[in-house]
C-alpha cells in the first residue's frame, strides 16, 4: 500500500466513523423514544392512526421536521383517512412554526390546500386566519414595502366575507384595522414627502386616496390638516376651511386641532362644536401624538408594525396541564396559538 493511499485511508476512516454515528443517531431518533403504544408498527406498515399519534408526540415536543415527515406520509398514503384533515392542518402549522420566509410561503400554500380539500371543515376559517398571519408576520414598517400588508388585508377581508359566523370575526376586524393603519400610514408618508418638497398635486392625490380608502385611519387628522394647508396655499380657501372644520368637529383630541382652529380664525370662518360621538371616541381611543423629528428618525431603524402576532385561531399545540410531568402533553386543534416571535428573518 502506497504512502499516499495510507494517508487517505487514515483521513477517511474517522470521517466514515463519524458519519455512521450520525446515521445511527437519526435511526434512533426516528425509531425510539415513543411511548410503547405508538412505537414503530411491527407489521407490514404503519397504520394511519399510528402515524398520526407519532406525529402528535413529535409536534408536542418540538420535533417539527420529523413530525412533518410523518404527517406527509399519512396524507400521501391514506388520503381518505379520518386523520387526514387534521394532519393537513398540522403540517401547515409545522411550517408556520419554522419561522423563516420560506416556511411562511409553504404554510400559506398548505393552509390554502386545506381549504380547497376541506372547504366545509370547522377549521376552514382558522386556516384563513392563519394564511393572514403568515403575511402579518412578514409585514414591514409603514415606510417600507407594503406587499405583505396588502396580502394580509386581502386574507382578512376574505375571512370576514366568507365566514360571517366565525368565532374569529372580532379578532379579524381588529387585525384588519391595524393592518390598514400601516398601509394608510405608508401612503400618508409618501404624501408628506411630496408636501415637504412642495409637489402639492402629488401630495394631495395621495392624501385623498387615504381619506377615500381608509376613512378610519388613526392619522386622519394629520391628513386633513396637510390637505387643508395645500388648499390654503393655492388659494382654495373654502375647501381648506372644510378640512380644518372636520378636524375640530371629528378629531377634538388631535394634536392638529389647535392649529385647525387657528386657521379657521385666520380665514374668518366659524369654528364648529366637536361632534358628541367624536368626544366619546376620543375618551376611549385618544388620537396618536405627533412625534418629534428626532423620534421619527429613530423610528426608521427599529420596531415592526403594531399588529399583534397572537391569534386565537386553532393550534396544533395546547398548554400542558399544570400537574403534567416534563415531556407530557396533548395535541389538539382547539388550542390557542400564542406569539411565536418576530417576523421571519427580520428585525426583532
């Protein structure tokens, strides 16, 4: 045996031993550790129940990849099984819990498939909510790309339209308002840029889009004020006064309200009384404060949109009972999904 060959064998032998150890570990991981009643079937093949129980066991313990393989095997081998609907839902959430952008794409695809195959399932509305959540988790700040926010808006609106009796309806409406606030703020920021550089036509167009499309936007008073300022500067005093009056009447707690009153006085126009409903709303939900230039600059570098990452949509995991032993748990599609973290691959 030549010296070169001996040296190659000396290098490769430890590598082969290490590879054997890794493979043995994978085999042990896939063949052991399960309770006796759901361990590897010793017959010709595993039953659908056996596959599902093992997947439940792995999912509850965070063995997501292994559980997904079991679920996919079940779905492919037993398409008519009673376990198939829950297995498809669980496979979709296994991607969602992966957390990467690729996982979000796969989760959305799998929940879409679930709705296609089981449109009358009691979990169809939950799947729709979770499709929206895949986009909510990827949403960027208002001054960034709005694509994921627009997709989340679409999915939430679909849930409201297609599942009017869903238990998730109120949560859906709350999330939709929050998502639309991010979209509207993004449009307003574009308008503000044009306003700053005095391209008033482009600014007014963007502001009007916000008022028409998102009338419940939390920053409506700022949009009204800036639009009033544009109209005043180009000599359209009557419509400008209309916008200032709306701020006083409909947004009495707004930071723009004092300036709107001042403008009305300068234009010699009457100052209206605040709307009673607006006063009640202002006490319940105060208008957002205007941030200083410094805080706005700092905001560019941190945070994510203020849309909750928590949902009460059905989950593949439930909390362990208080008296459970470590490792004990239960698999269910009636649980509650808690906040699983920030956006995939993004800022905290």
